[in-house]
C-alpha cells in the first residue's frame, strides 16, 4: 500500500477555451494555407496537453512530431527539413508539433527557423511550437505569433480538482489545495497525488508545507541553478525577498544590499545610513534613483455591503516599499555577471519570469542558506526602518518548524512582535503584507486561542486585499484551533463575507447568522452588523422569509460607546467609531420596507441617506446609496455610490471598488441612463474578477446585459446573460438571475420577438414557485405586459397589474407611475387608450428618463397609426426615434424607423445630417466620440472607459473614416450639431403634438 491518492488520468482540459480557439483556427485553415503558432507558459500550465489535443484534433493530414536528436543536436539541415515538409504537404496538409522547443540547442533552433522562413502559406504546413515562459524566448522564435497560457481562473482550477478527485476532497482541504496550487494545473494534480485518501477527505492533518520542495521541483522540471555561486545567491535572494511582496517584483537595491551582507567583500562592508548604489557585483547595473520613500498606495477599506467591524488594533496606512539600505561604491566588487535567464530587471525592480520557479528556488535551497538570506534581508530592512518586512524576514530566518525548547520563548516573542506591528495603524503596509505577517505570527504561536485570532486577522486582511482564495485556507486554519466565542464569531463573520462575495450566498447567510450569535455577548454592535450582512445574503438569495427573520428587532442591549472600529473586520481609520446608528436605521427601515410599511421605512432609511452626505467612510456611503435606491431617490444613490467609489480608491481598497461601481450602475439603470450604467459595470466587472468576487461580477454582468439589451448587440446580451446565470445558479443569486433573464427577454422584445419575450418574462412575473426575486420581478412587469399584449395573452398581463399598481403607489421607482399608465393603455379599449397614453407621457415628463419615455411614445405612435391618425403618429414616432437615438437604444430606434417608413415618412437618422452620420457608429464608438467631443485626450478616454489607448486609437480611425472628418475639432462640431438637431426636433414635435391635441385633428 502507498499513502498516495490515485489521480484520474483521463482528465479533460479546463479553462483553455481561448487558447483552443486559436489552435482550432490554425488547424481549420491548414487545408488552404500554412500557419505558425507558439504556445508559451510557465512549467505546469499545460503546454504539452494543448499540443497533444491539437494533434488528436487534426484530421486533414499527417502529424509530425519534431525534436532534436538524442544528443540534443540537429541531424538534418534546414534544406532537408524544408524539402521533407514540402513533399509531405504536397499530398495533404501537415501539422508539425514541437514541444519544449526552449530546450533545443541553438543549431536545431536555427535550422527550424530557416526552414520556417522559407515556407510560404501555400505550402499548407502548420507549425505548432511550445516553449516555457520562465526564461526569455529564443530569438529564433521571436517572430512567431504567441498564444499565452496563464494560470487557471478559480472556477477552472476548482473544476480540474473535482475532475481529478471525483469530488471527494473535504471543503477545507479543497480550499487549501486550490490556494497552494495558484492556478497551476500540474502542481494541483501533483499536490493531490501527494495526499493519502484520509488526508484528502480531511480525516488526517495535511502535510506541512503542502507544496514541498519535491512537488515544486517535479512540476518546474528541477530547481534552476545559476552558473556561479553568486548567481545562485542572487536567485535565492530575489525569491526570498518576494515572499514579503507576495511574489511581485522586488527592489534591486534591496537585493544588492542583502547580497553584500551575505557575501561581504574585504574592505567593502555595509555602511550605516548610506543609500542605494549601483549593483556592480550582482550583474544588475546601476540602480539609479532606486532610493525608497513612502508610497501611499494602500490603506485599509471596509468590506462593503457586509457591515464588518474592526479587527482589534488593526488598521492600515500608506505602504512603503522595502529596500533602503547601505550603498556600495560604483564599480565595487567582482566582474559583473549577466542577470540569470529566469529573472527580469526592469529599471530598479527585479522579478522572476515564473512564480512557480520563484517558489521552487526558495523551497529547494539548503535550509541554512535560505535562513541566511532571510537574515541578510532582515538586517537591510531593519536598518532602513522597515519594521514589518524586516520582522517577517527575521521570523523566516529562525529555526525549523519544531525548534528546541530553548528557542520557544524567542519564537513566541517574535510572533507577538509580528502581530503587534501588523496591527499598528502607524506602520505603512498593504493588506497583503499584513495578511502575510499575521499568518506567520499564527504559525509561530503555540496558544490555540491566540493562534486562531491571528489566523482570522490574516484572513480578513487577505479579503481586503482582494484574495478570497487566500482567506479561505486561513479561516480553515483558524477553525482548527480552540478559541473563545468572540474569536470564533469574528472568523465566521469573515467567512460569511467571503462567501457573500464569492460563494454560495446560502452558506454566507448561515455563517453570518452564526457570527451574530457568537458576537452577541461580547460585541453586540458587531453582532448587529453581522446580522445586517446576513440579511444582505438572504436578499441576494431572494429568500424573503429569511430576510425578514434576520431583520427582526435588535436585542435591547446596545452600548453607548462601542468598541473602536468602523466598517468591517479591518479598520481603515484606526479609532473611528463603529457606525452602529447606520446599521440600526438601515435594519429597521429595510424590514419596514419589506413589510410594506412605507410610512415606517422612510424615516430610518432617510437618516441613512442623510448621514452619507457628510461621511467619508466607504461602508457608510455604500449603505447610504443602498438606502437611497430602496427609497427610489436615484440622485442620492448616484451621489452616495460615486463618493463611496472615490473613498475606496483613496484608501487603496480594491475589494470595495466593485461594490461601489455596482451601486452606481444600478442607480444609472434606474435613471434610464444605460450608457453610463454600462461604463460603470464594465469597470466593476474587471475589478470584481481581479479581486476574486464572482458574485459581484455576476451582478455587473446582469447590468451589462440589461444595458446591451437596448442596443443592437444580441451577442453581447447572450454572453453576459450566460455568464451571469452560470454563477447565479451555482451560488444561489436570485437577484442577479432575475436581472439577467429580464435582460434576455427585453432583448427579444426589442428585436420584435414578443412571443419569446412573453415566455421568458412569464416565468419571472406570474405567480408561482418560479417567480423572480421579490424585489426585482416587479421592475420587469411593464416589459411583460407589452410582450403579453403583442402575443395575445391579455389575461396574463392583467394578472400582474394589481401588484404593479401597489408597487407604483409605493413610490420607490420614479418610472413606475408612467409605466403603469402605459400598461393600462395597452390593455384599454380604444376610447380610453388615448388619454392613458397621454397620461403616461405626462408622468414621464415628471420622472425624466429618455428610454422609457421613448418606449411609451413608440407604443402610442403605433396605436395612432393603427387608428389611421398618421400625422399624430408621425409626431409621436419621430419623438420616439429621437429619444432612442439620444440614449443609444439602436434596436428600439430600428422599430421606430420601421413604423415611420410604414407611414411613408423619411425616418430621422437616415439622411446625411450629423445625427444620421453619428447613427452609423457602434455604441462603443459613440461613447468614445462623446468623450472626445468634450475635450478628452485619448488617454483620458481610455481611463474613463476602461480600455487601452490602442483601442481608442483604433476606434477613432474608424470614426474619422466613417464620418468623413479630419480633426477632433470637426468631430466635436458634428456632435454639437447632432445634439442641437435633437433638441430642435424634440421641441418641434412637442409643439406639433400639442397642436394636434388641441384641435383633435385626425387624418
């Protein structure tokens, strides 16, 4: 018997759809023309697997596997290889696969390069090479188009793990395996293979470290070694320094000074108080300007939407990069060596090309030498005044995991100092660095309760750093330790918020309820905040009974002076007071709202909104924006969301930015400003994915689908709907699912498919177990009524109107009153419909919003045309077309144009004027044009829209060609003319319609 788990060998490829699409394009084109691709990725990412997949998938001809001879040399010349390939491709297309080409000798690479240069596309030869990206690509391959392999996304890595283990891994073990593998498929499989079945199922403790030197070296293909002792020390020093930077680049001056401590040259010892100098003996070149000063790029933000309270004594300030230390004289030391191929020197920063290789270098080094390097780094950092990073390296320089009893006190003292410095708000550090320090302190702590507390603090700092994948295993480690109720409550709080953003929201609800129960005795204010976060989870799940139960009246004991803290488990402001009043008022108002008691909801929710006007804490501002949305105060919601976004960015809290953008996007949607909603949601989606918040990303995708549903982009709608529903179904996100399904149905309705739209929306709005989210389905009722009437389902439409009338009377949706009148008009007999349409338009004038008003005008115009009132119909349809064009609703504008053509009128937007020419642009081009017309530079446009400047340049070239303009000034003039034309046309149509209404003329 062995202690290893047998891993399934027939494991399918996960998370490589983009790369396989590129390879498939090459294979599909070979019957007609040749092509070349270079697959690049660090060891273990699946280069060989992709090449094998391509070889199996190619059916049009033979597959040749190319490689050097047994001795590594070339046995054929370029001419011989060229003749062989041409002869083979004369009969049928040929695919040539060459794996691990980076290991070939230069003559072999040169022969292949010469042969490839002389091949033409008519030769029908496809060349597919793979190289490891842990070193520079050989110049012979630099011309080839590259397909990059990145680490697997969390979902792909989780699917691979389940596939490899048949899903038997215990949840805590699963989280630790995924965190340790860092998205590397081969490493993940190697770690699974290392565990026994009992360890995999959580019945026995996992080995420490989980990714040991043997596992890392197996995947990396051995431990990299430099050509000299100095090069090996350089590799190890960069790898060790990166541990405190979480594997990012490190300061070259810090490495240089640590090497001097490690290998002091006679007469060139370090001099206290001197600065950084040229790295003459390290091969790094001069580090000009590498002196380090404070860099205010971090700060601590709260866990938005969760109400998390403070971590005792924690806090953040601006981050200072390490590396200030002694300077060497220029030219000192032995002859400079080139930087090892596994490293990249960019300015005064050094990094490994491959994170896996960095980890392997550190793990496979001799323990004594590794500790010596950390000791040297600690001395340099402490001399430069960098307390936290210096202490971290000092802790790593100590003895092994089981030190002698005599050193136990020393380890305990280091652990206490680490925890104290990590909690000191005056010490500049990032969330990520604090998390690493707390985790290391916990590893060195013998007492179970204190160890659990420190692991919990490490987890919440990881969460604030946007790394829920790292927070989960830290929480699992905290759970393994005995701890008092308050510490366990805090751990459950962090766990619940982690799942609320990136896991099943039902699990988040239960964890947050447990946290509230555990915190009730010692920290009642925190318990109330955890309960409100539990209500957020129930809201996201669409569980109204659970939401109401969670929002039950608070216990009477509410301290006058709650513990210091502010917005979450970690405190951005140090000693700021907990926003207990905001939590209380939001809880009371939210419950009253859900119970239908608007008279009792308005005052407390209004207080939450008012407090947001004078606050600068992101959590309070986000609560203010949420309360404003509940009350239907869209302007206050936009203001609160924008201020929360600014505050989160000022604090450097990436984890809060997606939530602030979510509130902003929802506010813009409710106001009918779809382009602005799309801009916020695009940025929010990118940030949410970068910070591991899949649930937040699903909400942003739903907003993007809704925004795209009014434009002529059905593929975009389908893509975002599919992605949003994928996460929503797995994590129980009823709110995101309802919004996404509504978007799909609205896209159907806009494209003239009312039967499909009515079928989709009927499931969401009609009574029954499949009805959509309790707070969202009513928003889709106007769409359903319109689709149902067009599909001949009038009775179904009438079924939901009474509920929608109550919603309109509630006052939380500024558009609802106008939409209700429109719905009644659609269902009313002819003698009443006219007045109802006019009433709806009047209500739209009061509420604002171009899109909904244009929809009502379109339906009214259609009704007038069927009643043979063409002049009035033309006026209403022209107004509708102008409104749709103003808000970028291309698919609805097409309906208005069709109706105008049916009247024999020339639709607006089809002539040669400025509005018509702008109508030729895509929605993305229109967004860019509007920014340019306001005077923004290409860089400013790129920042505003979250795209690259190259993308902006590309679109502007297309715009200039399509519009026939030659300068930005001409473009701005054209935009101004178009806006003026819209205003004049709108005023003209308003006067014309008013005249029709006064005279009652029909034609």
